[in-house]
C-alpha cells in the first residue's frame, strides 16, 4: 500500500454537497481532496464509510469564544474547549470575534485574540472584528488596514449598554466598510424599546427570566432591521443581519432582498427549536435559556424555516455564547438575579449540526443538500473561505462522516464545552457525526479526540460577499430616491 498516491481514501460512503447526493470514494493527499469517484485505488490509510454519509465539515460563522461579554463577564470557553466541542459536533471551521470594548485599541484587540486562538484552537478559525468605540483612528486607519490583511468582516451592536453604536457612527462604519470592501454584521434590535421595557417591567416587579422575551419586544427587531436596511441602501453597502428571531424580521429582509438590497441574514438553532416558554422555569433556572434576541414562538419557528427554504435567510449559525449556571456566569449577580442582570447567550457549537441534521435529514425538513448548504457551503461562500464548505476537488479535506441512524439523547454531561449544560438537554435526535477530519487528519473518532491545541489555522479572508456581485447598486434601483449616494 505504501506506493499508493492517496494518503487517505474514504471508501464507499454517500457524499453530499449543496447540490448533489451520490455514492463515491474520496481520495485525499495531504490536506486536500484530490479525487472523488468510484473504485479509487487503495490509499495509504482508509476509512470505511459504507452505509455512512460523507459531508463537508460545518462552518459556524458566529461564535463567541474566550470573549468578554457586554457586561464584562468572560465567557466559559477557551479556544481549546470551544473548538473541541465544535469538532465533536462536526464543525471544522469557526468565525469568532475579536471584541473591542470602549477605550481599547482595535489593532491590539485583534493581536490578542489571534494569539489566544493560535495557542488553543483545534479547528480552523477566522474573526469578525467587533467595533464599539468608533474613533477616527478606527475609521481611517484600523478598518482599511485590517480588512486588507484579511479580517474582512466587522460586527456592530445596535443594542447592549456598553457595546452599542449610535446611528451616525453606524453610518461611519458602513461607509468605511464599503470603501474597504468588508461585510458588516449587525446585532440589530432597537435599544430604546428594550431599555424602556426593562425599566417598566423591573419597576413592576417582573424580574424573572421569563420576562426577558417580553422586554425584547418583537418590534424591537423589525424596527432595527428596517433602519439598518435603510442605512445599507443609502450607502450601497452589504450587511449581514445576525440571529433573526421573528416572522416580522424575516419579512422585512424578504422585502428588502426583493428590491435588490444586498442584505444577507442568519438564524440560529435556538430560534428554530426553542420558544420563550423554555424560559418559564422555577427560580432562576430559566436563565439557562436566556439569549438575545430571545427565542419566540412556534409560529416564528415556522416562518424562519420558510425563510430558509426561500433563501431569505442563508445561514444557520450557533451564536455560541457560553455562560455557566453559577456565580462565574449566569448567576454572577446572585442566586436570584433579575433578568436584566443575567448574561445573555447559549452554548451551541456542538449541537448546531446534530439538531439541524435531525430536523432536516432524519425528519425530512428541507433535506440533506439544504442542510449542507446552510451549515457549510453558504457560510464559506458568504464569508469567502474558498477552501471550505464542500466535498470537491481542491477543497480542504474537512469532512464529517455521519452515522445517519444513530440515536442520541442529549445530556449536559456529554457536551465538550465548559458551559456545564445544554439548552437541548433530554432531546433525542437521530444522526451523529462519528468521524471528523480537519485538513485530512482525523480529529474525532467516536468518543476519541485526536486534535491538539494549535492545530487550528487562522483563515484570512478577502471581502467575500461584500465584494461579490449580486444585488443592484442603489442608483440602479431608483436614482431619484437616492440622489447623491455616489458622493458619500
Ligand atoms: O445572547 C446572545 N446572543 N449573546 C451573545 C452576544 C450576542 O448578542 O450575539
Ligand atoms: Zn448578537
Ligand atoms: Zn452573537
């Protein structure tokens, strides 16, 4: 076997891409897929994939790792623990955040986060740069330079007391991103509505976790989407709307895309599988299900599935934001905090793909190719990761081999992140990634983890969707309405 041209052959499986499902062997040399076909010659090593699905590793484009929250709480995961848990869930690339808080130098922030990831990550990673302090230096120096170096997406919050960016500053960011050809990702909720609701609810004694969804009124989402889309249209700058949670929000996006505005959008498993009722638990327990925006209703779930089917939403990311249910995380303000004092966020890197596989493949909702598209191919395309996102010749051999009939009941103890719980505890799902490869090397085999901290590689990116064709320039849509946009 030693004279074989292939270092590894994955033999006899069913390969799925975002457009096809077919029986094939996959031949790998070094880190790269070099052959796909039946009856490939023997490899130096082989993986028997008969009866299994051979899928591209997941690309999770939204995860908070080793990051300081809006309220200054360090999240529970290191790069090592977060990426290990991602790998166990079939994900081989992650885009996380280099988070600037007010007063911090963006360049130093990027240097610090890349150093942490370089030391700890076991899968490949890239960064969105969170900007919360929009100084002249950020606009004139940092954004152009960092985007040119490959950090080609910026993340902005329209809410959260310590991170949010006001409208005028948001326009500054959109204009700088347009010039640099970066994509701007936005947490879009109306800050005024939420703050006002929190104050009113708290004054009236409604402080349990179940009031968190009430405070994030549905209209706070659709209003912020509408305003943000107007800014995007004004400047002809593409945006990515993060974590869409409501039917109305999805409708605003559909309408804008129909007019040719370059708006992309994601949702997350928590909006497809959880509802606000999950927060209604005794005492502070509901804190485990608290994220922003909150999970809504089954009607919203239906609307989001439909929006994914129609292409109005293009991605399902985890928004992994891990806080333990103890005094280091959710209960930092004490055992009975008011909902306003509880850190927002759920763990989800490990469960994203299995939950979606169960719904989409095992239960037939939208099917296998759409599963591959939403979880791997589309994020790789939109964020310009050309080596990732598909089983195709020349791509990185990032591959998850799925046992499509394995039934797993999710428990807190089986998770590999450091949160200590999963919001999906007790659910039984069908289908599990049993073997996971990163660039041709086995990372996960059953219960065994073969990765090492430092195995992950920084992925630098050109502009991606920001530079891609698609949509129409504002002036082409209606020159009279946006007269002067080209001067900005
Ligand atoms: O609740 C969430 N999603 N926490 C993480 C930070 C964010 O809003 O994306
Ligand atoms: Zn967010
Ligand atoms: Zn987030």
